[in-house]
C-alpha cells in the first residue's frame, strides 16, 4: 500500500477520508514500513466496511492487517442497532472465537533442560493436532447442547480445568445468550469428536521462555519474570465455528441487507430475525472455542504432571479474536451499546475497566500477540487511550506476508523443523506441509507489529516470549 495515498495523522495513524459511499473514515494504525507491506486489498476492505449501515466513528485496521474474507484480518468496526447497524458473518470470521491463552508454569527455563524432548513428546501425544484431528471426548446430543451454552464453565464442571481459570477468561468463560438451536445439525456433527483438539493452520501449543521484560511493574502484576517458562495455546472453535460461519454467510447472501459493496460482506440488521439467529449461533460457537481451550489446558496440565510434576499451571489470561460483542462505548460524548466486530483483533481494556476481574483492575487486560514457531510472541497490557482510538482493540498476531501456497514454494517443512531445532526450538507436527505453510518467514515482523501497537497507544508491551517447544497441526 502506498503511504502517500493516505492522510497521515501521526507517526502511527493513517486515514482514508470518508468519500463516496463511506459513512465514516477508515483508520489504519501502523508504522510506515508496515503500511508499505500491506496489500491494496486491505484499503479496499477498510473502505467497504466503512460503507455498512450503522457503523460508528471509523472502520479500523490494526498493525497486523492483511487481506481477509469480507473484513481485513485485523479489522475492527462497531455498529449501533438503533441506527440500522448490521451483523456480518465475514466481519467475525470462520474460526469463531479463535484465541490465545497463556499459562504460568512457576518454573524457570533451566528446569526444562533434562526433560525437553520428553515434554515435547508428551504434549504432542496428549493434545491431538492437525487437519481432521479428533479427541477422546464424544459428545451426545444433550452434552453438545450443554457445552454450547456453558463454554469453559461446562468444561470445568466436567472435570476439564479448574474453577480459578474462569476469572481469567473473557465473560467468565461463557458467552451469554447462546442459542444452540440456531446451530445446524451439520455444525454439531462436525464438532462431536473435535473437543480438546488444536486443529491445523496457524494454531499451536507452545512452551515459551520470557526473554525480555519491557515494563517491570506490569510484568509483576501479570506474574511474569525473566526466564520463566509459560505455555501458550492458540486455537478456536474447529469445525463448529467454520460451519456456523458458512451456514449464515449463505443465508445472509440470500436473505440479508441490501445493497452491500462486496458479496463477502453479506450481513443482516442486528435487530432482524436472521441477525438474532446468527448472534445466538455465534455465541454458541464462542462457547465451543472457550470449552475447547479449557479442555486442552487440562490435557497440558496432565502432560506436565507426568514429566515435570513441580510445575503449577495457572492461567494468566485467555483472549478471543474473531468475535462480535455487545459493549458500551462513547460516541459523540454519549455512551452507547454497540456491537463490536473484531476480525483477527482482540479487546484491550485499560486499567479500571468494569469488565476486568479485580486482580487485573490495576494493570489492565493482558493482550496476547502470538508469533509462529521460530518467532517471538508478546504480552501487552490494554490502555485507557485505546478506548478512544479503536473501541479498546488491539492486534492479535503478526499477520501473514505471503499466502500458504507461496510459503510452500519457498520452504520444505522438514527443513524448517531441522533449522528450528538448531536454534533450540523443538517442533512436533503431523504435517510437514503445514509447517511449510506456517514457516516463520511467511509472516510479518511480529516485533514491529507489537511496537506499532504500543506507539499507537493501543496497548503497552510487557514481555517478549521466545518458543522452546512447539506442537503444530
């Protein structure tokens, strides 16, 4: 993207002025180099989102923005139902409530030296990963309904996880007002054997070392220290979320709002029956993702218990991206109830926000930005300024710099695994092609993305993590 084609409103804020059918401006948060690396499709999608009815303030793109389906990945937009606002399946995404959770182990990296290979194998065989992976849990019709209503809370009642986890998950681990009856039989069938599985693509289970502390006070609040080992889990709603997205996108194309600037932005008025049904199904898929990550956490704890019994895995936080949530935000000096779409973006509530648990009121919400295998990940903290910038939103990852097909032309999976081993990173995978698709070089510079998020005041950097063990789908 040509930076000269944008209006610069600061070193890290770039505007596309409202014109034509745009109802609001487009705003991209990034440094100049990241803007130059974004393809023109990002601009086009930001502009198209800005034309949707009921949109408030602006159509936003985060520093990791790249082309997606309908919305750019890294896109944020909020809609007011009182002004005809819409809900868009493409604005949420197909892996509904895909997210990252990070856990403390209470161990330093040195504790892993003698058991690194053993732990890598234990995690690999404990947590099913890869395309079509299935787990040991089988959900009948009644339990499927309970899981779709209960989320991580359901998982804990089933013995998968601990109650203390729930305080460190958005909405206490359960999306309210889920409607399993709005989820198709095909979506439920696809998920019946997939609970407790990572899936494929950019999903991972990583053991990471805290390599750098940026803010010692915030790090202390988050329980982070230099050289500590943490666990990060990146996955979502598996076949359930994809099928819900597919089902409702088809319906929105036929039954939804007209006119729209792009078929991929098929949407429905929030207050329509179709809009209400999609919201109910989306929340059910959100609960599926939350339950899935909670079950995986239980499996990880069991693996650590066998290999490193001194470890104590406690949850730092679990954040979701690919969501639409009802939140109150100021618009023109008035607090309004808005439906905030975050496609490949995460909440970044600042200190004192009422939706944060008491233990995070002083520091603000942890923001988890994941890397890929050989690259760093980052932990940031939400800021008060982010509320006025992008509805308390921040980026969720590095963002791809090339397609998966392009990546497989550049790398071979076995070679990537061996090169990472030489760098001290053990990779366990069932698909070398999947490793090639997710090679570190296929992504933007995650350090630049995290720095841009901080300089744009979307979130503050707290710690940099480096991978030690990575289980890939």
